[in-house]
C-alpha cells in the first residue's frame, strides 16, 4: 500500500527534515541489508545494534525514506536525497505507522495467539480464506511489536482479509499488538508453559492471551478451545460472542472420528453439517488447530465446502511436524522450530500415534525460557519420555541432564538414552540408525538449532 510521506509524518507525530512531503513509500523495513526500493527504513535501537548506524547504508541501498530519532549520523553528509523523518521514539512510530495502514482497511482481521500452534493455525486460516479472495497473512516470525507493522506495510489494494499471528513474551504484549491490528475475530489456540521466565505463571499467560479477546469489537467473535481451565474465569465474564471448538458435542465446531497416521483424518462438524477432512500433516494436536481455522471460516460465513478445501490444501509451515522421507526409507519429522513442555508432550505422543509400526527415535533439545521452573519441567519431561514406547532418545543441551535423571527415575533402561551437548556427536551416531523402518522426531527450542543435525544426516544429492 502506497502512503504519502505527509500522512506518515502526521501519523507518527514526526518532523520532516528532508524530502518531498508528497512522495510515496511502499513498505517498511528495519534491515538495511534487505531494503526494498520505495520502502521506508526505520532505525531501531536494540540491545546490540543501533539502526541509526545503518541509515546511510539503507539510503544507498535504495530506501525512499528514513525514519529516525536522532540526526548525528547525517552530519557532514550533504548528498542524502531521500526523505528523512525524525521522531522521539522509532518503535512507537512504527506502531503508529501500522495503525495508519490498519485504519484504511475495512475487511475482516483474524488475530491468532496461543502458547502452541499459532503458526500452523495461521496457515490453516489463510488456506480457508484464500478459497474466496486474496488477503494478507503474517510471514515468517513477524508476530512481534516490530514485526506486525512490517506485515501491515505489505497490504495491497487487492487484499480482502488479514490473518495476523500475535506472539507475546511478557504481559501486555498482546494488548499492544491489538492496539495496532484491531482484530475482528480472535483465536486462542492453547495455554501452556511458554516464556515462564518473563510471565512468572500460567495464570499470567492466560491473562495476556485473553487481551486479544478483550480487544475485539462488540460484533466480533472469540474462538477458544473447549474445557481449558485457565481460560474459564475469562470465559465466564465475557459478554461478547464466543465460539467453542473441541471434541465435546456441545461445541458448535467440533471433531469426531479422528484417525491418526502420517496424515490426520477427522470428521468436521459445523452446526448440523459435517464432512470428512484429510489434513496434509501428522499430529493429533493439529485437529484443534484445524477446528480453529474452520470456526474462523464459519463466523466469516464461508461454506463448508470452502472450509474443507482450505484445510486440505493449506501450506504447512516449515519445521512444524514437517515430514521428509530419506532415500533409505527413513522418515524425518522436523518439529524443531520451538518447544515448551506442552508442545513437547504433543509432539512425542504424535510420533507414537502416527508411526506405530516403525523404530521410533527422539532427538530432543532443551526447552529454554522456563525460568525457575526449568529443572522441574525437564525432569517431568524425562519421566514421561521414559515411560513412552520409543527405541532411542538423544538429549541435547545442558538442561536435558534433568530429563535424563527423570527417565532413569521411572526405571527406563539407561542404554536407551544418549546425552550430548554436541550437534555433530548426535548426528554421527544417528547416521547409522536411519534404516527403512526408522522414524526420527526432532523437537527443541529455537535456540537449540536442531536443524543442524537434520542437515548433517540428510544425504547430499550427487
């Protein structure tokens, strides 16, 4: 969406230092290395890097404008020919810029948050809504205070809807995102122990996620999983429309006849209508994600045929139960984008359910950002994995020592587990185990970079 510099300057409460107020920009960026021509570079000061140090580089790379909070970088540089806008706080200015774009959009906006399943649900909702019109959805991991305005800046005149993923690592983050996005439909996928180091408790996590529902307009729709006890006090006090999803027969959008394999199949019920759905990925946990997407389509008045077509044809996100078959016949399940105790449990149970006749191998990495509860959660994970019918477990990361202790405490054979702090060490031992009957699940926090092991064991084409 092209926006005049005059309108941006007014919206962000800035001062136009250089350039034509009637010039147009399209898109914004905070990375001078990936700046697109006609876009606005925003100089963000982070903990390690200050974007002002790269303002001139962004201009030389073709930026149409620079949004800054200081001008010392400009001293002695007489050749700058692009727009320069000065504000007090560039992060707040980004928020205002996003609000400017959102204010010009009249279509439905679906906001998605939750401890697990946000990205997969976002992809599923996008698949459903794409059956009718073009729209905009969050790309990559742009679900933060900085990422959301960048996504909004990509809005085009052809877009009829938006699907926006909303992440939070501390209380108040979802409310801040909703101030900009102003969603009309809200989805909470789940509540679980993620980012406990900053939230402090599951109750605070639930409160923060519910900020999405509090932001909805009076005619909006809140889509929530049935029977989530941490959401119960918020549900009871809520005065706007709620659509429950789950397997309970009281849910207007529900699933039955669930069949778990390398792909998940279930019967989708919406009101009195029902149809079988075949999802293009494994994992029973993805049924509730599909129900959330179906509910979003339903409240936006999409017919059942379009909802089913969208769910069956959506593009699964990378590193979320992503399946790769090796030439040997072995199966790699890459669910290593991130991990917390709940998502780890879902992934392991999905492996066991989906591949009952294969040799099952786990490669699990530390779950980070769990704060003071880290040892307890890792020990509990070990007790659960120790009881599971798996053939081999590789544990990577210092925190996994507690998981190993947990596994041993429930009587699991010590020879089943390999503890390591080296990616190459795990890869070297794993290479010899990838026979035709093997399936390997990779699951760990983003910081563990388990994809390095996957890249090391997948054979390079000759």
